[in-house]
């Protein structure tokens, strides 16, 4: 019962009491006595004590007293309840104000989160569009120049005339035709589908964690991502202690020379030894690339991209514990992950890590949280749903969550790559990309190329003859540049010959500044208009 209702009820009772008190007009008790003159009614205080009382009529004094007291009490109670009601009203409005403040803050936070998510989605969509149209431009450029992968040809003897066509496509011209075009379409359609999806930011992520339980589609999506990266010129290093025999067929051609698929063997101890060999090999390559990055001039080292596929990393620690003491296992994993996070980006190494749970504990290393943020690691969580028709009782849900550092996870749809890949375990469809691959590292030695004659340079591409070897993509080097050599003028339009050399330089892995210096003879300078023109020419060529 509310205070206001109680107050109203008490006031009503008081009003009734006052009405009773005021309604009785007689002010005292009336006595009827018998006298010699007959019956007479008088107030009791006028009647003699020895009079014979015939009838008594009650007065209203007692009622007025009771009514007055009742009215007084009712008024006091009403004042008290009014005070209580005032306090309750203050408490109510204070509480309501606090609730409104909290709700307003929640609305603001929700609005900020929604705005952030929308902005992230817009950024992802924009990046997907950029990548998609880049692929289209790439394809149109290839068609425009009539690019057809051909076996590497030996360099023409220096001093002999020739034509660009004789170098880049010896013999009769080969029409690309529908056969080669159709061979490229599966890879392109796969890349386009992924880049136009909601997971476009994960396709070429610098560090990607792919998390999913059995049946969530993790293996299929991993196969699709590997294909996309191969199409961009990535070489591979693979560590997978759960590999089955049918996996990765035809992928050996894309492994870095001197490496193999690590983590396999007869028995757990053999698998552990292979895993340890793989970790040491990765550390060796990371260390070499990082040393080159810190100490060598740009253009003198050859850093083509490497995708580092690390499967089921949660199984590494118990496997290594079979051949090494626990403390040594801990030190090895700690060293491996710290080195990977520090050196991967500078060495153009792109880790793709798969696991069944997303916890820091799965790395079996300490103090990695800050390194995760700095590396920009993206986490893609896949989910499975029950399926009575599948062998293991699960199938991909087609839904997942995408999380970037310092942002909230967002729900995403996962494209079904099974409809775009004939066989997720066979990589024969990627062989069309082999011709554009860079020279292997670090096992292949640099081949010395004879210097160009300075007295009688051949008429073929005279200003760029020192780059002839790059036209064949045979060596990762250029001939020495003679003194007083005539370079192409960077302020003039690109000729087909110079454009072909730019394409070759980009495919060979030369840095932008090294290529500009080799092609146009212009060193990097912020104030040199010739360098600016050369850079614009270089960046205008898309491969």
C-alpha cells in the first residue's frame, strides 16, 4: 500500500471523526425529572441531587472529545505519511535518474560498438573491392600483353641482334586460347569469392589464427587460403603432425627448396624429431632474413613471401616431450614463438596457425599477448553443427567470428570453398602459377653473369641490356652496369621493352628502389623529378 493511499485513508477517517463531533449539537447530558409541576428536562448540573430522574438523554461531549482526538491523530498521521512520501519520491527519482544515466551510457557504448563494427565492415568491403578489381586489372593486363607462361630460356649471346619477341617467346607464337584461360579461372574464381566475402581481411593476413573443431571446415578453408597465397607468389613451409597420406598432394613444388613437410614419420618419436627439425629450419630462415633486413641494402637480399602453415599447434608440446626434457621443450617453444612474432613481418613470412581452441595456453609460451596485438594477428573462429549424414557427425555451419586486435569479434559468413575446389588435398591446379615464382631461398646460389660489352652493345634493348637475364626470370641478379650507360628517360612514356623489364623485375623480387636504379639509373631522392616519374612508371605496372 503506497504512502499516498495511506495518507488519503487516514485523512478520510479524521474527517469522519470531525463530522461526528460537529453533528451533535447538545453540549451536555440532559435529565428529565418529576416535579410537582410535572416533568421537566434540564442539564444535569441544574438538577438537585435529591430529584427523581425519570429519563436521561446523553449529551455529545464524549463524542466531540473522541472525534476531536481522532481528527488530531489523523492530521498528525497524515503529516508523517506526507514526510515519508516525500522521502520516497526523492529516492524514486534519484534511482530513476541513476537508471536513466546507466541506460544512456549503455546506449552510447552500444552506438560506439555498432559504429565500430559498421566501420570495420565498410573497411573490409572496401578492401575486398580493391583486391577484386586488382585481380581484374591483373587479368586484363595479362591479356593485353599476351602473357603466356613458357619454360625459361637461356640468355641470348651478348652482341647478337634480336627482338623482344624472340627473347620472351622464342619460336612460333603460342595463342593463349580458351584452354589456358579456363585453367586460370578456377584459381581466380576462388580468390575472388574469398576476397568478396566477409572474411576478405583474413585471406592474405600477416598472421592468421584459424580456430575450429573437427567438422567445422577448417581443413577445406586452409586449402583454399593456401591456393590463394600460391597465386600471389607465396612459397610454403608446412608443419603438420596430423598429416594423412592423401594430404598436400602436388604441393611439394611450392615448398621452399631444402624443406619438406615436417611433423610426420613412423611412430611418435619420429614425428617429434621431424617437428623439431621443422622448427629449427624455420628459425634458421627467420634469422637469416631478419639479419639481411637489418644489415644489408635494399635490393641485395631476396625476400619473396612465405606462408608458414603451422597445423594443430596444441599437439606440439606433448609430442616434443617424448624426446626432450620438459624445461627444454618449454625453452624451444618460447624461443620459436618470440622469434616468429618479432621477425616474421620484416622477413615477409606469413604464419597461418590452426588449432581447435583459441587460448594463449595452446602456444605453450609466456608473455605473448602484447606481441599478438603488435603483430596484428587476425583470429577466424569456425563452428560446426550436427549432421547425421556425415561420417563424423558434424558439418560446417557456414558461420563464424572474425576478430582483429583491439576490436570486438564480429559474426561473419564463411564461404563454402568445397564448390570451388575439385580436391582440397590435391594442388595440381596451382601449377599454372609456377612460372611466375621467384628464385628459391636460401639454398640456391647466385649465378655470376658475364658483364655486358661496353664497346659494342647489341641493338636489342640497348639501354636495358644489363637486365636481359631478368627477362627470362632465370637469375636473381643483374649484370654490372657500365659507366656512361644510356638509360631510358623516365620522363618519357613507357615503351613495351621497358614495361616488360619492369614486369620481370617485379617477378624476380627486386625492391622498388633497386629496380628503379637498375632500369632508369635514378637513385631514390625526394627532390628528383626523374625519380618521381620513374616511380610512377614502376607503380603503374600491375602483375
